């Protein structure tokens, strides 16, 4: 009987413990049920109501972004450049005029003459000639160009020349040396030449007209929004056999090099990487013949209109706060304070509004435009915008 009583006491103690555990669990469930929704979700799911707020720790911030610069360009106007005429001009010009002088060679009297002259661009000169008059002539006249004998003869008449100065022997800085032969055993005589009206002339080609440079400008915003750039032109010329290569470069980068078909229009793509925001230089050049480059245009296509979209979520607890506690939802933007007008189109879940102001800060209530769950804010700039911060916040 004593043993039976002990078992009864132990069974009663187990029932009492089970009842106590059930009561405690019931109290915990009631506690959780009556907690505020936000606190209940934190407790059960370890959730935060800020869905897309970066490192932000404020539960009332639904969205926090830093957009920086947004651009808007509808189109970039084409650039029309003036006609270009390329041709080579060659004219005979006097390179050096030499004052009268004389050279002698005798036993007790010897005199030589050196004349210096320069040629800026040897490659652009041809048919260089020396001519002079000599009233007094005796002996063999010797003329050297840069140390090489180019004339050694006894002059028979008063007018001498023209004597050709070979292009292969010409340099930028040149020397002509005049001397006369020795009298030999006739020591009592003197060989002598007197020269006047001495000139050096040559055919000089003006290549500056074979090259033409023009400038066109792009704003940095235009450049940032370019999709393609194309150069159009029509080369007019007398015939393919009479012209050389036509070279076109933009900012010192070749974009076209060919002997074009005369009178045919050309359209050449320009790589965007060689263009600049600001001044750009376009050069047309040829080495032979004449060109008239007309109807020169640069056409541009811009990228599709840039729309920036940001997403954020309103969970059940935050939605309850907005609805039950009558809290507001604000869209806020902080701009770089540049005192410039700021214009953009905004789309919040399909609800359209516009922004047009000079102030640094923008704020708008969007409570009636948001929903529980997923939401979005779309910004379509109508000009270049510098947005320091964009925020959606419960207030």
C-alpha cells in the first residue's frame, strides 16, 4: 500500500508540471499576438522593414540611394562644315640673290668666294638653278655645292647658266664655293672671273593648300549620350588618274584613306572613342591633284532615353503603420546646390508627376501612390541632374 501511494504522488506531480508548461506557452502566445506588428516580425522572423536602404539602420527609410549624375539628351544636332579645297601650287621663286663678286688666282693674288643659302623644305623644291653674268672671264671656273664639284669649265660668254643644282645634293643649309683654276707656269698672269646678277631660283610647291583643318564642338552631355557618329562628304575631282590618296583624320586619328570615286557621296563611321567633349579637329589632306570636298556633315544618334528605376518594398508591418497609424510616405531628393534649374519626370507605381525647381531639396508625399509589397520610383531627367541622395521615408 505504501508503494502504491508513492506512485500516485509521482503521477500527480507530472500532471501538474504539464499544466504549468501549457500555461506558460499560452502566455507566450498571447504575448506574441498582442505585440506590435513590427516587433512581432522582428521576434519571429528577425526581419527589418527597410528593404532597399543600403547600410541605413533607420526602420522608417524604405529606400536610400545615391544616383549621382543623370543625363537627358533628345538629340545632338548635326554639324555642317564649310567646303574644303585641296590643291597643289608650284611656282618658280628666287631662293637667293647674290651681290656682285669676283674670284682670282695668281701667284701673288688668290681670292675665292663662298655663298650660303637655306631651303626650308627640300622635299618641296625642284629644278633649282644657278645663273649669273661674267664680264671678266679668264681661266677655268670651278663651282662646288656642299663640297661636290657641279661645274668646272671655261666660260665662253658673258651670260652663264643656268647651272642645275641637283636636288639630291641639296640640304637645308647649303654652301656654294666659287674659285678659278691656277695659271700654271704663266706666273706673270692672273686668272679671274667677275660675277654679277647671280641668282638661285627653283620651283617651290606650296603644300599647305593640300591640307585643311576644321573644328566642331560637342558639349560633354552630348558626348556622353552619343550612340553613333558618322561623317558625310562628297569629293569632287577632275579624275582618278589626276588625284592621289584622300586622307581624313579626326583628332589625329585616321578615319578614311583612299582614292575616292569622284563625285560620289561617302558616309564614314567615326569611332566614339576618338571624339571629345569640347573641341574636335577634322583634317582633309591629299598628296596629289586637286579636290573640292563639299557637303561635309557630321550626323549623330543618341542613346535611348535614359530612365533610372529604383525598387523598394513595404512589408506588412510597415503597411500597418502607414494605414493604422496614419503615417505619411515621402519621396525626397537632395541635389547638388548649383543654383541651376532642375527638371525631371517622375513615375511612382504608374503615377506620373514632374519636378521643376531651383531649390536644393525636393520632397513630395506619395502615400496614396504606394502599395503593400513591391514599389518603384522611376526618374527620367529632362536635363543634366546631379542628385546627391534619393530617399523614400515613412514620417
